[in-house]
């Protein structure tokens, strides 16, 4: 199941994002969206998890939590 993660700290990298989600299940892919001009994070990304059940637990546990000063949003990607 593919999830979108919004309002991430701009200095977060893909490794940190994967670590955050793999506590809740198997992460099959993790991608931050980067600015084409300077390569900096745009503050959101996508995480794919192997099982829908694990993805739903990750949404429940992580949506609305704070990372640094940012309250992240996690939901299914459409």
C-alpha cells in the first residue's frame, strides 16, 4: 500500500523516513520529493508498505505526530 507523508522537516532524508515507518511493518519503497533546482526536500514523500494492515497501523500511529517542530500527516496515496 502506498502512503503519502506530508509536512516533513526539510532536513529529513529517505533513510530517516524509512526508519520511522519500518517500526510498523515492511517498507518496500521510500521516496522523498525533491526540488529540481536545488535538490532540497519539498517536505513530503511516499512510503510503500508490503501489507495493507501494516500501512493502516502506520497511519494510525504516525498521523499527527511531531517530528522536530512539524506535525506530520500520513494518509493513503491516491
